[in-house]
């Protein structure tokens, strides 16, 4: 058994998927590989995600120490930026491999829709 942030996981793969699994977390992390993005920039990269889902997924990734949220309040309007933490950056090779496999699959068996 593995334990992380009060949750128990039966194996290390289960722990990893518990952190980055789901429909949107990996997509969020993929877009943050390129650097810091504001909330609305993330929304534009993922037009089919709902605002509620994006907010919840970002909050969960922040709680797990994968994503850093920085709020600028010096002058209106409020500005919020998201970036990968040092722990989150350790996921870059994994996320890039997942993306590369998707590219491979489309090249071999699918089609690219623009």
C-alpha cells in the first residue's frame, strides 16, 4: 500500500493515476508544460471544459502540490496565473510521453481534425 496526502493506494501506478488521472488533469498539465498561463488562457486551450470542472481540477492539482496558483491583487482586475511546481515539473516526461503516444496513434490509425 502507498499513502499520499491521507489517501491510500494499492500500487504506485494507482497513486500516479490518482494524482493526474481523469479527463482534464493531464490536459491541464500538458498546456502548463510551456509555462505559466492565466485561467482564461487555459480555458481557450480547452474550449469544451466547463468553468466549474476546470476550477475544481486546478484546485485539486494545487492541493496535491503539482500546480502553483499565483494571485495578483495590486490593481484591478484580479489576475490569477497557474504554473507547474517543481514536483509538477517531474511529470513533464510522463505527460510528454502520453501526448507523443496520442500523436503516434493518430498517425497510425486515426485522423487529425482541424
